[in-house]
C-alpha cells in the first residue's frame, strides 16, 4: 500500500516539476532530475506519517482551544472532521514540500548552492517546517471564518 502511495506522490511531484519547466522523470518511487544529475527517492516512512498525524492533532488542538476560549463546545463529529481535514491538508503539504525542495534546488539556487543543498538534511527540515506552519496558519484562519458563520447545529453543542 505504501509503495502505491509513494509512486503516486512521485508522479505528482514530477508533474509539478515539469509544469514549472524543470524536466523530471519518474521510475517507481524515484524522481530523476537530469539538469541536477540527481535522483530523489520518495519515501513516506513511519516518521513522515507520524509527523502528518501530529500536525493534524496540533490543528485540532488549536481549534479546540479557540472554540473553548469562546465558551463553546464542539460535537465529536466536528473533531473528526477537523482531524480528517488536517490530515488531508498536511499530507498534500508534504507533497508540496517535496516539490518545493526540488524546485528550489533546480531552479532558484546556483550550481554551488545546489551541490551543497543536495547534501544538507537541514534544508529539508527548514522547508518542511515553514510549509507545515504556513498550512497550520491557513487552516486556522479558514476555520476561524467557518466558526464565525455560526453553523451551530452542525459544528457545536448548544449551551
């Protein structure tokens, strides 16, 4: 199952790279970028899945704090919806992270920086953290507007 997901992610990332003008080919879970003379491996390890779940939990927790601070109470299905929404959003943000890393190395930085960044693990972490917190911020703002619309019967328990 994981191999199918990784192949799909590699295909999505390769397509996005091709759209931006950075030639990339896919062979299973491998993304080959000829201009960089480098092959990227798409892996979704236990740590990646755990990170996505943790970020989904953070989003749900932030929304719980927001709602509780406003003296309201959410229904159980609202928590489920928030968790699933967060999971899907952070999963696609993880795909966007992979694309962004390869795009920045291939299109934005010069050849000296490319070699350096291809071998620097912290670059992945920095890009990932930036995108994940941006996603958390965007989801929180969108949820704020959704909760302000007072969808009481569906989202909240009446006091």
